[in-house]
C-alpha cells in the first residue's frame, strides 16, 4: 500500500568522479568508502549504489574517464546527506578517487529495465527464476523477464552471486515501482538496481 509514496520520493544522484584505476570488482570497497566519508548514508537500508562505469584497462582493471559517474539511488530526504560527498576523496583498495559535482534526477518510466545483477539465493538458475517471479509479484508487477549471465561480487562475508535480469513492455507505474524498490538483497553493492535500457 505504501508504494506510491516511496516511488515519488526516490531519486538518482549522479556524481562526477575522477582519479586512477579501479579494480573490476569494487562494489564493497566503494560502499565502505562512502560510509566512511558520510556515515549517515548507512542509516537507510534502501540506499543503492551502482558500480562506477569506467573504461576497461584489461588486466589492470578499470580506468576512470571524463564521463565516469558514481550513481546512487536513494530517498529524496537523503539527498542532502549524499551531497556531502561532493569534493571528498574516497580511498578504494589503495586508489584515490575524487567526487565532483552532482546532479539529482527523478526516476523515469522506462518501458524496458535492466539490472546487471540481482542477488541469487543459491546457484540454481531455475530457483532464481522463481525467486524473481515472487519478488515481482510482491511489488504487484506481472511481467515477463529474461535472465542473463551469472556474475558475482565480493561481499563482507565472501562471494555473492547473481544474474542479470531484463524486463520489457512495462507500464509506467510498474517501471517506477521496480526502480524505487529494487529486487533482492545487497543493493548497496549494486545488486537488484534497475536502470532504463534502450
């Protein structure tokens, strides 16, 4: 019942970032750095952080480019705290990155949504399909979806696994609801966060 209010108050905040190379799997280090820089970010379990998009440097990891962004999805009431990151330096596994200016934007009702990885409760893909279907049903979303490749990321207690998920032909309300609520666990590490896909 409370979904419409939540949907209206969740926004994306995109920060310019600059610095050196990043490890490919930097989600845990990124969240820990954000938490150190602005401890109040940890107060809201729903805050989501996507891995930083950067150019591949082969075996050397990722290189931050001019268009690289740090994207957070959080309640509108938390935006002021997030903006405290502007101008700060974050240390990620021995690499320093500088957080620049930020832009806040509302969620948009994309008909097609994609998540690079949704956390899997176990390694069985068919079990995962059922897990996603139940998660969508809890949000009142009844839509076909495609499960893609499996990938993982390091969590506080070891390796976390998941699969990519895509949904198409979503009604505007369903799209906004899914973006605001996410799907599954570990949103702070970039799992279960859906973005518009062309």
